[in-house]
C-alpha cells in the first residue's frame, strides 16, 4: 500500500498532499444551541436511515411507503368515482395503521438512543458543551418529528386528493387540522414511550421487542377488556378502561374533542368530561417520559 | 522542537484541596496540584482517582470540597466554557461500529460547535494527523484497536482544543502501537500546540512522553515534578571502548585506570547486547566527560560509545513508594 502512494496520478483532485502541518482553528464556535440543533437534525435524518447504511434505510422507508400508498389509493378511488366524501376520516387513519406506526417506533427509538448507550458514545456528548437536557430534548424532538412525518404525510395525501376531487374545502380543512392535532399528540406520546423503553434496554433487539410488547399488549388487553365490558352491558366502564393503552388514549382524545368516531366497542367514546381525563393522561405521560429520560441520562453521564 | 503555547497563563490546571467523597469511598483527598502547559502525565494505579479527577475538571461532577480551575475557568461555574476549549478521550470503547470514522468525527465536531464546513475540513485534517487515510471511509466496526484509538483521539482533537484529557490512551495496544500513540501524544503538544493531560498506570511510558508527571494514589498527591527533575539529577554514563594489542581487554584497562583516579565503575547488567563491554559510571558534571576522554586517549583505545543513560522514573517512584509505605507503616 505504501508503495502506491508516491505514484498517485497527478490528476487534480486525486493528488494528495502529505504532512502539510497542523493548522489551528480560529473560526466560530457556535455553542450549545447549535450543537442541539445539529443533534436534532442528525437524529431526525437517522430515523429515516439518511446518513446511515443502505440496510438501515430499508425498514423506515418501507414503513413510510406502506403508510402513504393506501392514502393515495383511497384518493384515486375518490377522484375516479367522484365520491362525496373520502372513504376514511383524517382522524381514523392513524388508528387503522397503528401496527405500522408501532413497528416504526419500535425500530427507530432503539436506534436513536440505544446505540449511544450500548457503544458508550454518550460520554463524548457530555464532554462537550451540550448538557443532559439538550441531548434529551434533541432526541425526543427528533423522534417525535419523524413520527409526525410518518403519520401526517398520508393525511396530506388525503387532503390534497380531497381538494383535487373538489370536495368541500371547509369540511376537508377542518378534518385535516383535527387529524394533524391528533397525530401530533400521537407522535409525542409514542416517541416518549418508545424512547424511555429504549433508554433502559441498551441492547437494540430487546429494545425493539420491548416497545412492540408494550404497545401491542396494552392495546390488546385494553380492547379485550372493553369488549368484555361491552358484552356484559357495563358500557360506562369502557371509556375508563381506554385510559390504559396509548392508542386508545389518542382514540379517546380525538373522539371527545376532535370530532372523530370512536373505535371503541359500540362506538361509544368518552364524553367531554371523561375526555379531559384523557387529555391530562396523555400530557402527563409525555411529561413523565421526558422526566424519566432526563433521570436516565443524568445517571449515565460519563 | 518548537513549543507553541497558545495562552499566556502558566497554569493550565490548578486544584486546591480538591476532594471527592462517595458514600463508601474517598476518590480524591485534598488534592492540590498545579499543571503547566505541555504534556503532563497523571499516574496512579487503577482506582487511584484519575478518572474522577478528569470528570471534575470537565465540570461534570461537583467536588465535595475544594476548588479547581481549568484554563483559568472555575470548574464549578464555567463547565460549559471549559468543555468548549477542552478535548476528552475516554478510556473505554466509545465508537459506534456502523458509521465511518469521517462521519463520526464530523458529527462530534459539530457537537463541539463547529459549523458544517469547518467540521468537515477539520475532520479530514485531524484524521490525517492521527494517521488514518483511506480507511476513514470504512465503518469503524472493522478497525483494529490501534485504529480505533486514533479515531478516539481524533474526536478529542477535532475542535482544536487548548487542552486534551487522554484517559489511558495506550490501553490494549501492542508495543508498536503503544510507541506510535506515545509519539502522537508528544506531537499534540510540540506540533499542534495543545496541552495534554494523559493518564496511565504505567510509569515507564510516561517517561519518554511527558514534561511533567503527577502521581496520585488513593486520591492523594504522591508527587508532582517535571520529568527532567527525575532523570537528570544524576546521569549515568555508558562507555564502550575498543581493544588494542597493548590492552587486549580494553574494558578492564579503562575500569582500572578510572578506578585509580577514584571513579567507581560498574559493569553493565548482563542480558543486553554488548554487556560486559559496557561500563557504567556516575557523571558528576563536565569533568567526568573530560576525565573519561583523557583516560581512554592515554591508553590509546578507541572510544566506541559514551552516552547518557537516563534513570527510569519508576526507580524514583520505587523510592517514594517505599518511603510512603514506611510512612504508612509508622502511622499504623
């Protein structure tokens, strides 16, 4: 190898200059907020495999396509059949595709935080100007943004399609806005839960399994209990049971306040009063996730 | 060797009765030490408090008592400002295997606040300076230990700090890799103008590398002095001469002649090449050199070798260790 270097062809950019001495850096040092933004954009890009290996692009891109293609088909059908409304509500879409969304969080939350923990890269961050809070906020915001892109993109497809099909503008805009509020809450909630679970399971495989388990088991258990409650006629219990899984929480919030049809058995969503409890639980969980992440990273420091 | 010092302060690190106590152990015990620019070795057995000291100096862990300054900034209040001007290379593995050295170091440069273009330029420069070329585009997972150590060093230097903390940089390296790393550490100061605090539990390797050595044990300062102090107070001269017809055993002739003039001469220890032909004597100053020259010339022998043999720092520490043990013995 060493023999080849001196005879490198002198063709412009191929020429390499060795040993030109050390140059010191006098340029700007942009400090904490810049570092936090850089970490945010790097993590957000990483959540779709950008700037990473080809292999790590496959799953997030595939899931993104799986989320968007059905919306495109629905729009195409609506335009072709000149339907008076879209086949699906903006608020329903994320609930239908919860499996895809769960899979996305389960795969990307661990890659976002477990890698830094497992390969002990975290001390390198904290030996720099950024602090625990900067790291946690950047990672949280990045995953929530990635989730928002995943869940809001199909809504955008539906909205654009609806306008192309000349559906009522006011109706569609209102529905679209409600859908966006709903997926924002969903993104923050699932990103928070996913990151907390991933941050305590440094092995990536366990992290993925744990996130999937928490999301599907909680949803399965809650749905089953709600179905039993419905069968036994104790319909008043149904909304309260719904407080115990992330997806049903979002379902409850949007059917109470965002004009959505509930996916609960019997289609009975929480009332406005119960809806307040839903909103509080959702916001509480998001805040708790942030608090737990801060606590976790205070410990791992150096 | 041109020593470039980028700041006027003579003290890079200063601690004043710095203590750190954990519920069950005292990691640092009233440590007061001043470190100037240059390469400083921080020596101590595992668990002597080296890593704890670095953590405090980075402003990441509050001291229980006492105070410390790095580059004139108080660690208790100016942690972020210190971390902007300081680089840190941890002892343990800290590299993700699935990204290339270039990508990783660029990211770390940006985490230190370098704008994107500067981050890329500095990364290319720094990786070249630590000796990584084509392989810097390959994922780190396939690197040898030596190459990984270089990446770790590069991420500590990429933002052109005024001071770097290197925690056991030679750990896990083979002898050749160790020498290369030590040479690189020396260059960080001589060529790059960056002061270095390097920890090790091996005294020998710091002898060649450091200007100054601080020894701590059990969180206490054992000794702090410059390496020239250790090694130049008494210089040992090694002499080798040729044999002639008049003096078939030149070595013996010189030994006897020197003995006659009142100079004690030792034979070099066996096991080394040329052992038995090399004489060791203690140089008292310039006169000793002249004396040796005259003696050898009078005997008509050829002087093959006359060189300084440095004492090893470890010998010095062996003494202080023994003193300390005695002190401890008396204390208990």
